[in-house]
């Protein structure tokens, strides 16, 4: 099974409405992989996501750690999952440690937009608005506000939301977010 086939199979499991059934199917799939084999880490990551969503935080933490230990490819960084769990468990030392590790990964261009979104939203939900603003802004660092087609809208939206919560004035990226919405609203209105 190649990577695309694996992701399709995992997405199919993800469409199952019952969490326990999803977990059972993910674990069944996990049993088909040897440690380090392509697909194992992503399958473990899906299991950890389900456990975290079910507030089984200790199990989620150990499963995200297992993803890291496996070292295989994942869509999103398991470090972001560990950060989310540490924030929910209010483990301040672990949060600081994970943010430092994630910053190193960011500087090495080893994170994707989805990672930044996850990190920033977890910080935002924990009430850490200044760090959330930083993590929403990082994926925009090399994009000029006028380059709308290059803008990751999830970063623009999150950044805008946090800036409003902090009472900060409108800046060029906030304006870019508004223009992006105007253009897309017009395009939707023009579509029959």
C-alpha cells in the first residue's frame, strides 16, 4: 500500500461515525505494520487524535510519543499533538519544552501549515493569545500581504481572530484577510 492508498484507507475509517469503531479499525490496521514501516506512524497518529478527542489524554500522550519513537512519516507533527495534550493537562514545563522543539522544527522548515494551525489553535484555546498570534503568523513570514493566492487562509483567519481578541489594530494581513473574503464571496456569488 503506497502513501496515498494508506491515507485514503485511513480517511475511510475516519468517516465511521462511532469513535470506538474508528479506534478498533485503526488498531486493526496498525497490527499490519512493523515498527518503522511506512504507514505505522500515521496510523498511530490517528489513534492518538481519537484518544485526545475523547479526553483520554494520558493514552493520547503515550500514543503521540510512540509516533515520535517510530519516526515514520505523518501528515502532521506528533509534537503538535503532544503540545495540545500538555496544554490541556496544564503541564507548563512540558509546554515550554515542546514549544522550543517546535520552534526548532519551524526554523528548519519541517512543519506544514496544518501544524501551525494546530499549535496556534491549541494555544488560543488555552488562553495563550500572544503565543497563538506568533504561531498563526509564522507561516505568513515570507508572504507579502498582497500575495493573496499564496496566503494560507487558516493562518490569516486565526491571526485575525486572535488580534481582535487582543484588541490590536488592523494591519496589512488583517486587510489581506478581508480582501480574500471579498474576492471569494464575489466568486461564489458569480457561480451559478
